[in-house]
C-alpha cells in the first residue's frame, strides 16, 4: 500500500494541535450493544469503529501517524475487533466463567491508567488471555466506588458482567472497596441456568501473590536496614483495618556496613571502564566464566580491590571474608522468593494451582533458615518478619468456604489431593488436609447441581420434540444402558493415578473431560484464574515502550488504542520496534 493513500487525511491537518489530539472513536461503539448473535463483519477497521468514517488527527510524530493510518485505518485484512466479545459470549453460553485482573499505572506524562484483562479456557482447552480495555483514570483515582464503576462499564460493554468469576488484584485498600462495590453492581445481573451465580467478594477476590511476596521481602528489608518504617503500611488485609508494621530494634550493624560496601562495589564495576576490564582479566585468570556481576566471583573482586592503583580509597572498603559470608547468607535468604515469583507470574500455563505449594514451600524454607542461623541473628529476624507476613496473607487467602487456590491444586492431575499429604505429613495437620478436601467437595456440589438443571432443561426440550415412530426391526433395544452403582465423581478423581510432572494438564483434561465432566468444568474455570496481576502489568510494560521520553504527548485515547489493538493482534510488535528505531535514527 503506497503512502499516497494517506490522502484521506483532512486537508487542514496541519492546523491540528501538535500536542492536543482529538478524541478517538470508541473501540466498541456504545450505541450498539454487543450480543451473542452479532454478525462478524470483515472490512475496514474505520468503518467498524464508527460510521461515518472518522479520521485520526496527526500526532507530533509523522512516522507514527503514517504507520497508524497504514496499519489500522486502511488495512482490511485482519478480522474485526468484534471477534473478542463474540468469543467471550460463546464461552459464557457454554457455562464457562471469566476471570479478570486489574492494575493501575502512572505514565511518564503524569496520566493514570487502569488495565483490565480477561482469562478463560475455551472448549478446546486452550488458555486464553486478552486485554478488555485500558482506562484513562480521572479524579478521584483512588476511590473504590469510582474504580468499580469503571470496571463495570468495561464488563457491561463486553456483556460478561454476569459471568465474572474472580478478580486478581494487588493488595491496595482501594481495590478492596472496588470489589465490594462491584459486587453490588453484579447482583443486578439476571442469572441463568448456565450462569446461576454472580460475582461475590468472598468468593471472587484473589490477591496477587507477587505483591504479597513483595510485602514479605519489604518487611524483611526493614529489619536488615535496622530502620523503622517512615510511614504506615500502604496495604491492609481487610477493609477499614489498616495495619501499621511493627518496629524492630537495632539489628546487627555488620549487615548494614556490608550492604553499603556492596553498593559501592556495584557502582564502580558497572560504571568505570578500567574496573570492568580489570574484573574481566581477573575472572579469566581465575578460570571463571563471567556472565554478569554476581556474588559467585569473590576472589577476582577482592584481588582487584587489594592490588589496584586506580582508586586507593577502594582498599578501605574491600570486602572481607566475613563480608562474603554475610552476602552469601543474604543471597540464600532472598533466593527463597525468586522461584515462586517467576513460576506464579508465568503466562504460558495455569498458575493458581501452584499457589499453595509455593506458599508453603516458602514458609518452610524460612523456618529452616531461621533455625539454621538462629532466631536472634540478623538473618533470623528477617526470616521471622517475612514468615509472619506470608503466614498472615496465606491464612486470609485459604480460610474461605471456597478456596480457589486449593481447588485449582486438586484439579492439577500431577498433584491432586496427594500433594497436601506431602506438604502436611503429620497427623496434627490432618485438619488442614480435611479442610481442603471439604472445600473441593463444596465446589463440586455447586457444579453438580448446575449440571442437573442443565440436563433437566435438555430433557424438557427433547420431550417437546415430535417423537419418531420406532421401526419394527430396530436394534435400539440392544444398546439400552442399565445404570450401575459408581463412586461419586469427586471421590473417583481423588484416587485417579497421577501422571508425570512434565504432563501438559490442559491436554490431559481435553482427554479426560468425558470421564470426569463435572470436575472438568471445575478445572476449566479454576485453572484459568491468574495467581498474580502480572497480565495487567505486562500491558503497562508495552505502554512504557510506546510512551517514551521523546514521545510523551500521545493522548490517553491514542495510547488506549495502541495497547488494545496490539493485544488483539492488529499491531505487530516488530512494526512498533521498527518505527521506534526509525524515530531514533531521525533524531
């Protein structure tokens, strides 16, 4: 497509402000409700967005404007954006539920946004994750009522409010109020046989585990720095119950001094060329492979600080053997949180099924390290602080009648109920094992009741159909099945043999869904729940790539378009990268 086709631009486009852009047409027209029966139209994206056609005004970057018009407004090949709500409505009609995540972001140009993402597993057992919308937040930004209204606008536009199952969010108190207000809005939705439930805070509130891990680490850092908190904790467990962190007494000053030395070393080795070259030579001489500056190379770093002539003051803060022991102890402490954070923020596989196992493994590792170093040591105090915070949020997340994390773990065929026998092996912990089992049973009863009413509807519909006369020589009587007693489905599932750890659980359920139809429906809903709000944060990572230091005058509507269309497949990341590189070259 040639650049001459940009002649559709208004003739007076030069008169548009280079800073203030006109409002873009809505991604999904508000005047036309999206229904399951909407016909998919393949055609120009501009005709779909609004009719008559609305042309976007230019931004301060001509290359950006040119690429946007060419790729979005003049391209007729990609499917329309109406495919997303159609896919969601099709999933809901089959009885599926939608889990969402939300998070807020302050952009470089001092504008605030909230992203909402949807997550579900379709009938082909494929994990789906899509951006529903990016909201430009206005004052009052931190009002729970305002956030609930904005969330409801998005879910209502998509026609999915009645099927919202859970909302994964960070632990800010405004989000607690938001979900309480959103529950009131969701109760206005009409229930159906396929969706006999509406959103409930006690059932649908999922706290981001990555944020909880961060809270635990921050609590430990307060003890390591031996300094009280400057302000009250910004997170709280319950609405209206702010918790002020406990102040700790003066800790071992050696840890503080060692960390101060380490910061100075990192700055010097990263920012001074001579030091970098010297470290490279020492690393080669020691027979080590240098990938990055790390604590695995104490000998080269110590040797350089002791023998160098470039900065004699560095000799005074050379790391001693005792310092290296302290640093490795700190490394062992913080490494406890690394693997759970990475595993629970993944996007290519279900994550909530790992929540309880990773929670309990962190707690047990902290207890073991505390006993190893001593409860009165600096590391021991850090372990106690982190353990207390993790245990507080773990109790809050699992002491519900329906614990999604426990149900999701049992729905993972590689773990099932047996994993809790490993995590809680003693007889004194039998109460915990029984509680998880009862939570799974309660969820099974709810889904079984729904299945019963669905089958009743189906039988009633078939009874109203005209009956065909049976042929005299028919063999249908040979295939009449006779009911036999079987153990309840949920009991059979709990003793199902466990596959190997490398099993793809979604492919496993695609094969087992007919053997365990009710539990398959439970797994389809619960395995789709994100354990963290990382999907929303990924949206803002893309936003930071678009809204750069040199391109910070995009209007909120334009940024919203770009983030949504990129996620929906209308903007390729490679094209955006090429445009970014071209902008840099021109400058």
